[in-house]
C-alpha cells in the first residue's frame, strides 16, 4: 500500500511547506501553554490552520517539538524562555531539524535559490513544494535570526538599455584636422573618440559651439607641431 504525502506530512517526514502562519501560531501557543497532546483536533479547537491542521502537526514533528504521539518534547519547553536564550534555543531547533541544509550549504550558498536547489536535488521535492518549503524555512530563519545570504541581484533588460542610452559614444576613425603648407589635408593617425557626458548634454548651443571650436584648435595644433 502506497504511503500518501498527507501521511508523510503528518508524521513529519516531509520538510514543512505550510501553512506558515498556522505553524508560527502553534509556536506561539507552545510558548504560552504546555498541552498534553497536540494533534489535529487540538489545533481545530484552537482555530489554527483550519483544514490544514495535519500539516502543522507534521511541521511540529519535523522540528522536534512534539513526538509521534503529539506530546510536547523537551525542546518545546525551551520556547518558553526569553531574550537571547529563546533566540539561541530556536536557532538550535531550526538547525537540528534542517541539519542537511546547514551541513550541505556554506554561508554564501545559503540563499533562497540555494535552499530551493537543495530541496529539489537532495530532498526530491517538486518545484511547487520546494518553493513553499524554501519560503517556510526562510521565515523560520528570520524568526530565529539566522543569517540568510541575499541572492545576487540581476539588472533588468530595461535598466541595461537605459544605461547604454545614457552613455552614447561616437567614433570617428579618421578626423579631418588641419591643412598643411602644400594645401593637402592632414589626417589624424589615431581614432578620435567623443563621449557624450551628462555635463555636455546640459550645455546650450553656444557652449557646445565654443567647446568644439576649442577641440578643433587643440587637434590642429597637435598635428602641426
């Protein structure tokens, strides 16, 4: 008889992938109280994750906060602490539950994409489930103040086009410059490159005319010297 995903989730054998809000609510519940047993019926009465109670039960088992019978474990009692003690306890809970992730990935690889790829390649999750499991783990890491490295930002195609248009470069392979004594035109032996800068773009016609006159005079002097 095949084991259903729902059965695996209820037994905490699949990395939690939601509902995130309901699971976080159950953590707060464990901070306030110590129920003798946490199961779907208990969560239903507590109005936590209606219709998805079994997923929350599975998440708590995956995190090691309840045993197979739904009884709170010793780790769950650490959630009642405060301050740095609580933060460190939650960090240990998350790292122990996701030991494969934290052992496999280095800090620079501990990104959203890195975690997603781990769930797909190592955990055998499908794309949709891996996406939700990644989102769930990142929320837990933020709650536990575990550092997650941001993914490298890629510039959008529109930004690339805008950057290119703001920096137009004009090439003149051989610029006419000066006239020699024999009346023949002297050509520049090197390419002349003129870059349109933001400062030039703000010049009026008279200023540009004066600038180009100075450039021509300087070029003529350099070629006839």
